[in-house]
């Protein structure tokens, strides 16, 4: 469902959304990157001033619900270096291959994330980009290009190409950051009431000669379990049921003091671990509810906020999704409380609450 508004209502850490259960604060994490100390800060403020949970979003961000003191939370987030630009906080939307630089891929794109983030924050005009516009950097493993971000690059064996709305334009890119910023600035000039590049009729208005080429297929599940890194260390991939990480569990994760990545599949990577530390962490975190089994049915179910957090919902969709957990289905199912279908992945079924059960809003299709 395409929604065009005159104003950008996307929440951030300063401009929050008043949800049915109180203020909703969303913290952007370019590339999903987070330090252990930053996670500990988020867990602390979620416990002190919110619902004591951290919600991981389908863009690799974190949001806090039911926040009772927005100013104090914003101050803590800023002190933790999670709010580098008050004017641009909602437009720092960068998704990047979460395992880049540690496992496989054609190149290490982590430095590009920092460079692009800095360039976005340094360009005053990009403050008008809107909180829904996002950038993607795929290191060649084809994990995030299929998420259909507005503009990005995909690194092939023989160079980078520009992607628009998850499609391969075939346009080679050498100066990554400058090109992505240029496309975003052009979008601001021509967007009218649109907030996403997918809503434009013609990519040629954006970039002369740009054609929507082949779409990258969406990836539906996160990297999970014991993941050996190229340098001999280990990353633990932890799925988080329904993307809701209790602050108490986040504290245990932070105590490992390892680099962290929140993935766009609402999961967590705990990186750069020695084997003994990884083994100990696994034994502590699995009983706390984090999922390290790639066959777990929790990897094939997701849900929007639903009741009681969202006034639009006719059901507690998270509870219903948990009740409907099905080890026998291979199809991803996303449960939503109304036809807005927030957070729907690009493939799998979408089931909408009717007040008397659920009906299929979308069957097991892949959006083109
Ligand atoms: S899909 Fe509807 S019920 Fe669910 S979070 Fe979005 S607006 Fe709320």
C-alpha cells in the first residue's frame, strides 16, 4: 500500500511518535552497528523510562516503546554517540551486508557506511529526505540489495553498480558516497509528495538513462548460529523472537563486550569472539530466549506491533503469531493488525487480523 503524505511522520529519537502505549522512540543505527556500551545504554533507558524491551526493526534500527521521559532518553542516547546530528537523525537510514568484513563478500563495506553516514549528516539539504528513504550497501553476497532500499550499490566481482529500489540499473559506480548523495539530492528535487523512489513513475527523472533492471531476490532469514569468521574468530547469529529483545537479555549481550550488528531481519550478530567466549555466550544466551538454531520456526514468523501498542490494530498480533508458531511450514508468515501491513517482508504470507481470526492479505508471493 503506497501512502503519500505532505509531512514526514516517521519517528526518531527527537521527533517521536505518540503510540497507543506512549511515546515511541526510534534510534537509527547506520549499518546496524552498535557497541556493547551503546546496547547497555539502550537497555538502561528502556528499563528506566520505557517498556523494558528493545524492538529491532526491519531496517536494522532499535525502537523503544512507552517512553515516559523523551528528553532524558534523548540525552542518554546522544551521550552514547547514537545521535550525532539532531537535524539528520531520521535520515541516517543505511542498511549494509551485516557480515561484511568478517565473513565472505567481495569487499569490506564497513568503511563506506561511516563515510556515507558522515556525508548525509554534512549535507543540509538531506535533512528533508524523509525518514522512510534508505540506502543500501551490499558487499556482493546479495543479502541487502533484495530489500529494495531506495538507492544503493551492489559490489560485483568486477565493480560496483547502482541499485534503485532493489533493482540492478547496470550503471557502474566508482565514487560510492558522492553518487548516492547525488541521487538522494535529485530525489528531493523531483519527489513531489513521494517519500520513496519506488513511488516514482520513471527512474529517468532521477538519473538520465536509469532503467529499472532485474530485481535482486529478497532474503527472508537472518544468518543464525555459530558463524566462523575469515580471521578465525566467531560471530554468533541470534534470532530474536518477533524482534522483541527484553532489556534484561540485552544486558547479558552487552556484558560480552563484543561488537554488535542489528540485522534487517530483526536479529543480532555478536562479533569477533574467541571460540571459548562464543561457546560460553551461547550457553548463557540460548536459555534466555535468543535463537541460534537456523531451523527454528521463530525464523519464519514476524508481526507488526498490534495491540496494545497500536490503536489501529484489532488484535494482539504478536501473541497470536507466537501461538501460531508452526515447525512444519517453510513459508514465512507476517501477522499484522490492519491493512497497512507495517514491516511486511518482501516475500512470504501476510496475514491480517479481522477481529475473528486472520485472512491472507498476501499469499506466498515475492513482490516485484
Ligand atoms: S499494521 Fe496496522 S496495526 Fe500493525 S503496526 Fe501497522 S498500523 Fe498498527
